[in-house]
């Protein structure tokens, strides 16, 4: 499963990209506004920091303007993916952009029916929001599994990008459910490597090595 960072903070992205473990980035207008600075310059900095796809969202609500905004975003860098809302207008824009060779990430997906339409519109990615479904008592990870089944049954190439991830359990569950990618906050990316038994084991090994009187290898 590919790991994307859900942030618009260039320094965080650059630092984590150097691990070689980050495959892409997702942003939205809220994250970009929070990061501050010029919107377009910020996106260009992010795109330069990582080789993988960087989702950048339009702010229009009609298809014609979404297409224009999407094409403008695509001029910033080759790895920009146009992020569009899962509405009829967004799907129209997705189909038009896909026809011209521009990849899209259809966001705010909450049902299999929506995911089916996104795939038929030619979306490169669809982003089911599992945390928000859990918030209203529905099964977010179950949605990932059901979309996986439909996409596999019909041979759709759209990648499932699990979003609205709130916990390490969400990351693990997304991988087990067959998500192609998961976009996660940097804090959760850092937490993925942590385990108490790892820390205890390492401390014991180093203690034993020190007791042997040796220093380095």
C-alpha cells in the first residue's frame, strides 16, 4: 500500500520524503491556507520535494470552472493530480480532464455507488473518507472492502486512496481491506514505526553490548 502524507507543510514533507517511505501527498484548501504563504508557490515547493503524486484541489463548484482550475494547477508541476469533489459537476470535470490526459483524485467519497461513478468518469484516484463514516456510526473500513470488490470485479484501474484516517488501526485496516494508498497525517506516519517492545528490545541489546566493554563495531 502506498503511503501519502496529508499535509501542505513543505518542511515536513521534505523531511519525511527523505526516508524513501512516502509515495505522495494530498492537500486541500484548508491545509494550504493553514500552511500560509502563496498558494501556487507552496504547491510547487511540495511537488519539488517528492516525486510521487501531489493532490491539489479546485475551489470551483461548476464543471467548466473546475476544468479551467484543474488545467491551471497542472501547469505547476508534472506530478500534480487535480482533486475534485464527488458531485455530478466534479465527475463531468474529471471525465473532461482525463480525456486530455490530466489525472484526478475524486474526493469526499462515502458510498460504493459514488466510487463506481468516479471510476466510470476515469478518476486516477478515489478517496473514501473512512473516519467521517465512523463518526456517524457507519463502517469506514467496510466501505474500502466493498469498493475493492467492485473495482476488481469490473477491472477498474482507479486507485482506492483511503482518507480521513484517524488512527494506526485505520492504516492497518486500510491495508488489509485492499486500499491502494492511504493518506495520513505526518504524526501518524511517525507513529507507524513505534512499538513498546521494539524500544525495550533495542534498549536490552544496547545494554548487553555496553556491558561487554565494546564501543563501536
